[in-house]
C-alpha cells in the first residue's frame, strides 16, 4: 500500500511540475484561394501539417508562396518561410508585404529541417512554410518519417499552420494534402493575379508516403 501511495504522490508531483499543454482549439488560416479555402474546411488547419505537392516545373509553388505572403499582409500576422535552396524571389511582392515575412535562407535539406524544428518550438508564427520543392529528391526522401511525426507533435500544441512544399507525396503525418495541377507559361504571369488561375486537388487524410491521392476538388 505504501508503494502505491508513493506512485500516486509522484504522479501528482509530475502533473504539477510538468503539466500537459492543452491542445489549442481547431482553427484555420484563410489563404484567399477559393479552391483551397472552400475544399479544405475553411483554409489551412492550425495545429497541423499541410503538404503542398508541386509535381511539375511551373506547377505554381512560387505563386502559392506569394499568395500566402499576401494573406499574411491582409490578416496582419507574420509568417516564416524556410527557403530550402535560397531560391525565393521577394522582388515582385514589394516592401509592404515583405514586412510580414521572416525569410530563412537555407542551402540544404538538413538546414531546412533544423530551421523548421526551431520555428515550431518557438510557436510565435501563425504560419510556417518549408519550401523543399527544389531540394534534391534524394535528400528529401532520406528525411525519416519519424522526423515528420516529431514536427507534427510540435505543431499540434500550438496555433500554427505548418505547410511543407514538396515535389512528390512525402509527409506521411500531414493531415491535409494539396496537389498543384498547373503548367504555367509566361502568358500566365502576364495576368494581373496569376494565383486566381491556380488549379488544385485537395485531400484530407493520413496516408503513407506512397499512397495514391484521391481528388476531392478540381
């Protein structure tokens, strides 16, 4: 009986000293892109990982990032962009929009993953984007799935939407997957707002990295 009492006392002490952080209420972050906001339950889920898959060159990943910078400007919040290959071009966005952006310029996949870990532990950004589209596919495939689940555990206790841009279906712990189905040319960028032409597929599910993607929207 005495040993049981000690265990209860230890559990009480641990609960007091190291309380379990409460899970944040499920919220979403509007993107301003109707196809995504309408089909993803109102936007990007806070406290979860969204994988945006850009399978082809000129599929629209750079325009998606630009749309997120504009959304942060409209919503008056800050976002962090982890640029996996230091390839982001800020010039077209203008200084006003860039005031809401923390640009983390990386030169390898390892640097990008370490940056994601740091920013999610910080928990002060409503939106964190990790752009791995141009990182070597071999490096991205070598990221252990345990690393993605560790990042999921970090983000699920904070009010942050974590978006990972990849070239192929990679992040098994992602609650939402968005596939960019575009093949843009210079004529597309002659339009006043190219993001209005974004064509996507949206899926809400936990699936292994090699599972097929079923279309929910087109």
